[in-house]
């Protein structure tokens, strides 16, 4: 595990392995090395062809968490990792990490190719939008010491897990690891902004995100997620869509890796 320093002085933990063109992986909500074996599998599958950089987003694992939080600081974190990777890199983002990668590309980071797996954009009425008070509640709960309730709110309102299932999840060993990074769920909420409100995608992405972009969904994912992927791929001038048969939001790294590798080779 290496350490890179972001523009505001925050230390960002980043590991890299493999040999070849640089690829940076951006995790989604709750994802960090302690509880994310699927990303470790993806790293191993890509490493024969690429130098794969996997970093822990601020507030997670061994990374620092300088306050106050701002989405721009997370973009600077990614910029610091790309600089450590050689000054430019391809970027793969998962879920809300895909939304962060998209925002980073729109801000002009030196991203050569962009791959996104199911950024959780809500672009129509096929599922309820997030409640207007979702983000303030999500930020307030950890501050009040109710970290588990923050995770539960995220699971029910953002992910759509039934409340009775979440109650059972609270008994799982991984729940304590979720609670450890519960404060960062508000960061993911800020990254998503108003893109989970059921409104059309931001039109400025059509002019600000011009790098070749692969937007991927699972063929067995919910309809709203697949619709948003299709619309995003159509909006981006160098966008293309790929659906993975039988996959859901919890994509199998063994299915995903060859698709990513083919695209990232150019």
C-alpha cells in the first residue's frame, strides 16, 4: 500500500500491481479494501495486462479525511492517484464511484479512457427518486452516533433493500465494517447530487466528457438502472453501452474483467 497526498494535504492510500498501461479503480459506496474482495479479484484479473491502481477513497480504510468534505476534494484525490500512476490513466468506476469518475472526467482530469458500471442515476419515473431530506438525514445520523441507522437508511432509500432484509443484515459480521465508514455515505450522496431525482441527465456532460467511455449494466439488473445506462451512453459523444448477460449490480469480476480489458486496450 502506497500513500499519495491530495491537494488539500489528505493522505490517500493506494495500492498498485501488474505491468502495463495504468488503470485506476474507483469504488462505490461503502467499498474499501477491508470488505471488498470482488475488487481484489478484479485487480488480479486485470494485472497481467495493466498496472492496476486501487485506492481507498477519503474517510475509508487507511486514507485520511480532511474536513469539510467537498466533491471537488474527491476529484483532487483521484487526480493525485492518476499523477502517481504516471500522469494519465484509464479509469473504471463502480456505482457511485462511476458517478465520481464521470464528474472527474467532466472536470478535465487526464483520463484516457473511462469505464462505468451502473452509476445509480435515476432518469425517469421507473423508480421513486430519493427523498428531498435524504442527504441531510444521512449526514446527521453518524454525527449523532447512529452509524448503523445511516447504513440502514442508505440500504432502504438509495439501494432499495426492503426494511425487513436490512434488519437481518444488521446481524451479519460485515455490518460493523459498514458502520466504520457510514459517515462516507453522505459523501457518495453529495457525489450523486440531484442525479437520483428522476430528472434528465445533465446536458453539459455531452460536451465535457469527450473521452471514449464504456457504460456497462447487468442484463439481470433492475430496469431503472439499465435505462439510465442506455441514456448515458447515448448522451456521451464517445459513449458506448455493453450489457452483461445474467449479471446484476453485484457483478462477477470474472465476467467483467475481459470486457474491461478489451475496452481499455483501445
